[in-house]
C-alpha cells in the first residue's frame, strides 16, 4: 500500500542512491504538459503546476494553453506556495527549495542538498516572512525572515520513529501538521511547543485545510475529519468512499471546499463542513492536486496533465 503518491514518484527520478551533488536544470520537453503534477497553485490570475523531472508549468489563459518555465533542477517537485505578489516558493526531492522574486516567471535555487537524502513534501507560506517546509523523517523547517534562514524542528509521535510530514495549515495563531501513521501535531503559536494530538485511526493523513473555523484533515480510506482548534475534539465526516484523499482547496467565496483523491473521487463540502456531494469520475483516475481560479477547478492526476472542470457543475 502506498504511503503517498509523491513517495512512489521517487522511482521516476531514481531514488536516493543516484542523487547528483550538482543540480541539473530540468529539460524543456515538448510533452511537458503531459507530465505528472503533484501540486497546483493559483496566483495573480495564473495557474501553476509542479511535478516530475523538475517541470514547472503556468497558464495565464484559464488552462487553454500552458508554458513550461525554466527550472534549475530536474528532481521531482512536490509543492508550491506564493508568499506575496512577487515571491514564490517550490519544494521537492533532494532537499530542494526554489525561490521566485518575479511572480513565478523565473526560479532560482534557495537550497539543494542531495547529500542529506531527504524529500520535502509540501510548502506553505502564510505571509511574506513566515513559511513552512515539511519533509521526511519528521522534519519541519520554519522561516520567519522570508527564507533567509530556516529553523529545523523534528516532530515525532514516538521517540524511535519520525513520521513523514505531509501538510500544515494555520488558523488564527494556531497551526496543525498532518503526517503518516496518524500523526497530528498542534501548536498554539504556530512556531513552538508542538503537541501530539491522538488520532481516531492508525492510518496516514495527507492534507489539511480550514473550514467553519475548524481544521479539515483527510487521509487514507476516505477518512475525513474536523478538528476544533480550541478543544482539539474530532468530528468524523462520513464520505461513503474508501479511496485515499490527497488534496483540497476552498472556492474563492469560501462557501465550498473540494477534496480530491484516488479513484476519481471529488468530495464537495459546504461552509459548515458537511458533505453535500460526492463525485466519482468514470475514468477512476487518481487525482493528486486541485486548485481553483475563477469559476473553474483545475485537477492534476496520475494520468498526466491538468484537467479543467466547471465549478458550477461540480458544486451544484
């Protein structure tokens, strides 16, 4: 059983054993739009996609056309986040952090350390100065100076095992990290004193979002929960699916949240956190990422490329 699709993608780039000590730029490929993408992000009326072989794409016309952006690395890229109109961040395998100062038009290496044999799973900047990078073996890196320096904290449920960390979200001052094997970590200030939150099941959590002033967490076998940031109490949302749930996004009006996963599953929640619609694409494609721009949703999948769907059709 997979831990998460992005870990399986290490096979596409040869794994740890063949890491290069000097970064090689990604090849500009005519079929780059058919690559497997692991994260999508909307920024300044553009959609960005990052994924295998260091490929970075952007579309400024609602997904009608895509342009490959030069990337200084050819390793699998797993996450993208913008901290301001101009500053963007991408993370990936081989302890890679890329930085853009022109709204994603160009990218340079902020960090590349293949000798550390680490994968970064996701990145989330909550403002221009404060951001998080999550990785394998419990590694949480925090910057409070816009990426000039990073502080490392190791999170673990048990001393002998450091869970791989998959995602982080902030709600007011608090922050919640989700991880494999039921790992949940909570901080009242989003920076220090991380405490373990007992999980209602033993499986991994792959993502976290915010809805109805609560944390929305999801993972294996259709498990979807709300967690109160004040009491840390759990509320189970019955999804009617046993598919892995891998990513989520809120609509621009915050009235809906989409949760996507394997088997073509798309779940639609209302602003109270209640499930209002469950969709299963006939193709049964495994969705890896989702974002929203305007009245459209954009979904990446293991079939390759980015698919555009009408939000109205999805949510009505």
